């Protein structure tokens, strides 16, 4: 095949062929040496360009690895259940199931506890500067005694004894001829005359009465005796003590701030006492020299609420009050007005011993050994033989009991200090019921002149209260003799039940504002008024179940 010579001349065979090129072709190339030179030059240039010119970047292939974990859509946030609306029960809650607490009666009991009724929302914050706000349901202070609430668990219901308190459930009468119905009438009177702030007033209880349409007759037997201040009493400084005494009338019958018909009454009173406790633990003002009476009675009341309910919110309140009592005691002896005044009397010492004993029954822990030992020394010091018989003095060995100036010469002396000594020695565990001196002291109360009797000059509710506590512990014929006189005297002269009120048709609280109360006609009535008279007489009628009879008491 004819081909054009030159640069575009194509050979018939490829250099890739295994066979050598034909001889004539080589001779043709040799005839044109410039072509070979050009090819060589071009080859050299190509080689130089190869090493000088940058090579194009090689793209690294990207390998996509599929994850074996599947992406899942998170589940929606669960909706919170709607807040359950709690209906706070009125007084007299209706129980549908028996209460399991061993202390509490079944649903048929008027005192069955309503576990859903928590007064936590009602307790007021401590108004003073003390940082120990232990009443808070979730305290923000480093307190080891605070509670988590007022209901079950850590905040209450577990109580110091594990059953919701050390106190046995009340009432559980140990026989006798007392009348719980009339005690209920006394409690109704107290409930109907409580101030809205929670306290009872010695001077204004009449204004606080809810019995607006009822008739007032006041004292109807002794020509206005005890009617100072219009039957109101005249000691406004007694209001803290009167509030504590009134609470004790309710707790003595088994009612606390969560239990039965009067829980609202007791709750409001507890709130008031919590408000008036100061940084020292003292309830009420210290301006009056006799504030120690207020403090002792208020402490006892709060301890009984704690003992009945087991609500731990009351524990630090009472513990601080106990501390104040221990600090107020005179070194080596007893108590009197003020803090360590270095003088003593049997009356104040008796209240303190009874209060500390009540705190122990409620399960509160404190070192009672020294204070009881010192109090025993006081009782031993003032108990001496007088005319061949032992007698406990008021403020010195063998001295007579005290009297208000207004009552001096009107009211007879009586063995009230003897009764306080016996009660205190028994409750402190220093003597027992078989002790000859104790029996001789308490026997004086059963003498004819000293048995309860409704005669002007003989009426002394304070004496009847302490003698009932002491004689009930001693038991036997002495108690039987005292009991008959005490019960008859009090029940026959309770307002609304006495002959004069019955004859006048004043047998109900709708007809008579004083129905259920007692006239303040005793030796101390002008100081405490009708509130004092009613509360302390209710306590006396509750003697059967306020403190269980100690082992060793006689019934022969």
C-alpha cells in the first residue's frame, strides 16, 4: 500500500508485534536520519515533562459504613397524674375501717383517729429569732430532732414507743362512779368559749362565747363570791396557763389535735402555745413572777399531745420547755417563782415534778435523776411531825398552804401540800404506796373536815385535784372514801345539772351559757375565773385514766 513519507507515515506492523520488522523498512528509516533525531528529542522532552509537571491528585474513594444501630425516636415524656384533691374532714370524722394502731379504738369509738387529718398546714412558724424552726415539715436547718411532717412515718404516728406514743389510749376508766357525759359537757363549754386565736382568756371568755342567745346567770349560790371582774377572773397573765390547763382537760379524755370531736379546738390551742414559746423554751412572758405556773402547765399540755399522737413535730417544742424547767430549778432543792430564785415552795415544785413525769410518760428523754433527787430533798426538808402527825409545809417545814390575799381568812387551810408531796414522791419513784409516811400524809385528806364539801370556805378545786391524783395511786379504802365525796360534790354543782338550774329550766347549753362549767367560787376562783374552775374540775373527774395506777396500789 502506497504511504506518504513523513511524520504521519504509519508502519504496517506495530512495535508490539513479536516478529521483527521487515528489512526494507529499516533501510527506509536509515535514509532519513533527521526523523530519528526528532523522535529522540521529543522523547527526551516527554520524559522531562513527566518528572517536572505535577501529577493530578488522586481522589481517595470515601467508603460509607452503615451503622448497625438503628436510630429510634425517643418515647414521649409520660404525663404526670393529676394532683389528688385532699378533702380535709370536719370534726367528728367517719371511719369506715378499724384503726390498726393498738392504742386507738375501732371505728365505733368516738375517739377514732383520722390519719388524713394533718394539722401541719396550721402550725405557725416560730415568730422569734431562734433558728431552730423544727415545726417545719421540711426543715432547712441542721436539726436532728425535726420531723418530716405530722402524719405517719418520720413525722408522727411512729411515736416514741413505736405505736404512736407511750400513752395508753384514753379513756379507759378503772371503774368508779364518774360520769363521762358530764365531762363532755365541761369540754363543750371550754370549746364554745375559746378565743379565735386559740387561747382561753381569764378576763374575756364571755365575749368569746358562741352561745350568743343563751342566758347568763353566773354564780347563783354564794352572793357573787368569785365574781371579780364580772365572773371573768382578774389575772390576764394567767391566759397561757389557762390554755394549757384547758388542753389537759381534752387530752385527759383522750382527745388530741388529730382525734375525735375536739381536734380543731386542741390544734388551735397548740398553735397558740407554739407562738408564745420564746427562745429560752419558756411559754409566755416572764414579766409576771408567777410565770413558772404558766410554763409548767403549758409544757405538760404539749407533752400530752405528743404522747397521745406521737407527732414528732411536738418533740423539739417540749424538749426546749424541759430544758427551761431544769435550768429554773434551785441547786439542790426545788422550784419557786422565776429562774433559780434561791427560794422554794411545794406548790410550784409539785407542778414541775408532775410535768416532768408526764414528759417521761410521753417518751421524752432527759436526765431526771438529779432534778428528782433535789426535789426529794426539798420534800424531805419541809415534811415534819406536827402534833404527832407528818405534815408537808408550803415554803418552810410544816407551814400551812398558801392563799390569795383576797381569800385569806375566808377559805380554810387543808392538806393540799401533803397531797402534792405524796403524788410527787410516788411519781419520782422515791417512795411507794406502802411507805408509812406517805400513807399517813394522804390519810389526812380523808378526815371529815378535809373531804370535798360544797361549803363556802371549804371549796378548793386545786386541793381536790391533787388529792385525787395522790389517793387514786394509793388506792384502797382511802380512795373509795374520797372518790364518793369528790364525784358527788362536783357533779351535783356543775352548772346545768344543779338543782337551781334544773328548776329554772336551764338544762341545756342553748338555754344557759354556763351549762357544763363550774362557778369560780373556790379559793383560787378570783384568779383563774370560770375557765380555771371548769378545766381543773374536768381534770379531777378524769383522774381514773389520766395516770394509770402504779404497781403496788392497794384495793383492800
